[in-house]
C-alpha cells in the first residue's frame, strides 16, 4: 500500500532499470526510449547490456525491472507481455561464390526495409543450399544459437562453425570480413551498408516473438507499467 | 619446456580467447581477425564481449588470453603492447539548436574518414560551449567515463547526465534519438550515416592509446605472440 501511494507520484519520479543485448539496446530501444522519456521526463531510465545468459540471471535475482526475450522455455518463470516480432535472415559475405548461384533469392537492405521478405510470394532458401559455407554463430545460452541448430538439424547437417560470439550485432560485423555466413535480424539490416547478401529462411523458427519479461511479483511499479503500455502501443 | 614444444606445433593448432567491448569486437577487430585467420587457419579464435570492468576482472583471473585497454592505471598489473590510437569526438544529435551556432566547427563522417580532425589546422571546441546540453555518458568503470569527467572538470561544470551505459556504441545509437550529446571514437564514425554532428575536442585526454594486455606470466603462448605481432604490423 505504501509502495502504491509512493508510485502515484512515481510517474514524475520513477526509475526503470532495463536490460538488453546490444541488438536490443542499440537497434530496438533508442527511438522508443527517447519518445517515452520526452513524455515522462521524471522517469529515470537505466540501460544495462549483457549476453542473454547474464540478463536471465539478473532478472531472476531481481537486479533488473525488466528485460526482453524470445526464449519460450525461459519465460515460464516470469511475467510476460508481447513486445515485437522479428525475422531471422541468413547473411552471407558478398564476395562468396555461392551468392552467384543464389542470386535470384538474394534480398537487398532496401527489400528488407520495404518488408519484401514478409510477403508469401518472396522466395526463401533452405540451409541445405549453404552446406559448404563456414558459419559465425551465437554461442550457447543465446536463443538464436538453439534456433540456428534447429535449422541445421532440419537441413540434415552439422555446420562448420569458425567462430562463436555472444552478441548478434558482433557476429554480423565479423561476417562482413570473414568468408562466412551468419544469422541476423531483419530489424538490424534496414538501412545497412554492410558487405552482405541476405536470404529469407524457409523455417518456422526464423520468426521470433519477443516478450517483455518481469520478475514475478505482486505489484508492478507504476513507471514500469507505463513503459510496457507505451512500448506495446508505439513499437 | 613441454609447453614450448607443444607450442611449436601450435601455429597450426592454437587457440586464443580474447575479450573486448562491443566497440573493439565489432569495429576494430573484424577485419584484422579475418586476415589473421586466413594466414593462420589452424588457430581457433574465441571472442568474448563484456563491459570494460568485467573484462578487467576476467583478465586478472586468467579467463582471457588477452584484452585491450586504454586505462593506464589498470595496465600496471599486466604485460602490455602498444596497439592503436583513437580520438574521442563530441557527437551531438543533428536536430539540436546548438549545431547552428557551432556550424563552423562541425565535422562530417567524410571529414573524419579523411583524417581532417587530426590536422592541427582543424578547429576544436571546448565543452564550455556545450554547457546547456544533456549528455549520455558511459558508466563508471569505463575509462571513457573518467576521461569525460576530466574534460567537464576542465570546462568548469557538472554535466546534466540523462542516461549512462556500459558500451560506447550503445551510447552512440541512443544519442541519435535523444536530444543529447555523447562522446564517440573517430574509428566508429567513419562511414557512419548516424543523425549526428561531430566536433573535435580541445583536450589532451581525447587522444587514447590502446594497448593489448596479457596476464603476467613467464611464457607467452606462440599463437598469442603471433597475433600480437600481426596486429601491430597490420592495424
């Protein structure tokens, strides 16, 4: 009750500590945080950045007010609110021979900005067609690692992994320079000038549903509730 | 001795675990790691990404073979090799009024790619001229936090900080959307299309000397030694 009275004042004085990967913090959140902050200038925002595995542990320990996840198993222990969807694409360094054979399937950043990859008529690829590639993948503990492995399993082979990394955006930058392929989010690719070709993937798990996750608690602070509502209306 | 005999074979079979911030891993290392990996295809590279504070602790605990730092105090406990220099610029969101008054000082990403900011003739700014701005800064434990504070101290005021973050690149992306200023590296800005104006800073500490740091040890593994030599010749 005291907490609740306190909170009535809190839209002019609250604090939200949220955690995300670099992808979340640098590509999904900046615009919406800036808009939210303009409307709620009394609410202090704190942004923590770690690997998915560390963020999970921090949320369990109540060291964060909220985080974002698309890992369904992980969500069971938390309160969840649907947040946004993204689509995983295969990205191949543009110098690679395979891009010639697959030319008809390749998408440009413009195509992706325009949502061409979301149309049913847009042709998609199977990883079987990229069996000879080397891969840069996310490391275990990141949900995209498990999704990638599920796709390779369906395609019937073990990928040749030359490097693993904990951040999607780092894997993306590395792949510009290595003779390799990786998995990226469509929301990262928009307006990119990276030296990569992009392919729509023919797998259900390439679509990711992100949720805002909160620790299980009896009472959600007013500032956190206001942020969740704002995020869901404006993303 | 056994370790050394083992190592003679190791250029065809070594492993290097290196740690960096997102800035290092995504903007400084990809090209040089790709070239090194091409020449030394037997050496496995592992790339770990954390805040500067966490990386320091990991190096002390010998959980990394090497990391990068420009924090002179921190270096005393480690073996160090000069690696590269960068220059901190002030970045201001392009919609901000102050950019009009400071128009003559503003640099474009092209100017920075061409090294114009390195010329003595390039005019620089003092933070006094940006006293009314709000700032997004790196959090404590990151050397750039201390450097920023030294500059504000010289300019004679406490900055109005609206958000702190542990990663330079995240602060950079946030500042595209917030009505704010931040500090960025010249090596990040090259070829950027971010909605920001850049200013050369009139402070000695805006120049950062990065070193490769190794745990103190009697013997440096051959693969690590080969990487250090390659990095220093090719950066």
